[in-house]
C-alpha cells in the first residue's frame, strides 16, 4: 500500500492544523499572502544554494515590455546546452528570486545553462501575458547569450514545475511546427496540464495534501479572466504530433495533478515521442520547494533530470 513519506506527513499534519486555525479565525487568502507563503516556504526549506561560476541578471525587451531573466552558467569556459526554466506558483506566485536555489541546483546537476524567466503573474497580468513573456525570451535567447559572451550549445530544453510546467508544455505544442524554434527536450515537474480540473486525482488528492482543489480553482479563476476556453488552453487537450520534444514527466502519488501528467505521457508515447516518466510514490505536489523535509527524493529528481538531458546529448 502506498503511503506518504513519514517526515512529510508530520510536517503536513502541522501545516493543515495551522491552516484550519487560520480559517476559523476568519482569515481570507490574498494574492500577497499566497506569494509570501511560497517565498517563505521555499526560503525555509531549500537552504542549500550551491555556488555557480557565473550568475547574471539581465532582461529582454519587446516594444515596451521588459522581461527580467537570471542566467546561470556553471562552466563559463566551455559551451553548454540551455534550459529555459519557468517557475511554478499557480500563475500567481513565484519569481526568479524565489526559485534561485532550485535553478542553481538544476544548473549544477545538469551542467546546463539555466535561463530563469521572471514572467508576469495573474491577477495583474492574466492569461496569456506570462506565456507571451516566455515567448519573447525564447525568441531572443541565442542573441541574449551572445550579447553577454556566454558560451553555449544551441540545444534548448523547456522546463518548469506546476504552473511553469503548464507553460512549458503549452510552448512545446505551439512550437512543434515552427521552423525557427527547435525545442529539443521538455522537463515537466508535476505540471498543471488540465485547466478543466477533470482528472480523478484532483478530487482524490485535493484535500489535506498541500495543494487544495478549491485553491487550484481560485488560481485558475485569477488566471483566466476573460471567458477563455480552458480546455483549449490546457496542454493535455492541445494538438500534438511526433514533432513534440523528448519529454521527461515527473509526478507524485499524492499530487492532485498526477493523473493529467500520466495521461500526457500516454498521449506522447502513442505518437512515438521519446518519453520518460519519473514517479515518486511517497511525495506531494511542490516537494522540490520542501527539500529539507525530503532531501533524498529531491536529489533523485535532479539527478534524473540530469541523466535524461545528458543522455539526449548523445542521441
């Protein structure tokens, strides 16, 4: 029988008790509180922040829109392949700063340049503005690296967790027929792929396991503000072909988004796309942001990403 990691369960019980006490006191969640919560949780639980040889804060621009990015190059003396990373946070929270230690680990473990995108967030900037920011960064990626004299190999991976994983999968579908943009790989970490919330695990794991079903609904209502077709906007339901990139899917047994990740893997596999599925039976959503509680599982996840990407370099 599958059961939650013991240390994680102790933390989760205390977390749920604290949330219940807040609700009883009349607390109403705000956007600012959600953002502060993710920031504080990550800072408290992801305390190992490895040194990277070169870290650069810069930006790209299109017309009046300026998109900040942070670039991590673990070995500036040699050209390396590139990951564009899109952080999680339900399209409402997270930032380059919040995800700094995670991106450092990703860069160091994979030996890839990581370009972390500070895309705009809902509700101030609803769908599809964050996606538009990511597209601008991808469109200017190689000139940006050349501008800063960063040695690179023109092999591109899109990666993201949760809402950032949804964005990565959306962009992979958008670019599959684009002759000017070649996405070689995508790494989707417990991604949100079905904005209709129609998969069984949403209900099965949607209470008491950190990511709440009602909170997901609230996130999506803030993101989609103009009556958009949420099914059409969902990567799970987008048109796909054998031109989709090699894909690593990472799922957790007690995550509400588990089933949509598994369904997506089945879709790509049926098309003949090289797909690998890394599943952790004892984990919950957002466990990379809880690293001090589950260091072994987080270490295994980073290593799996490295193995997947570096194997692709030899294909």
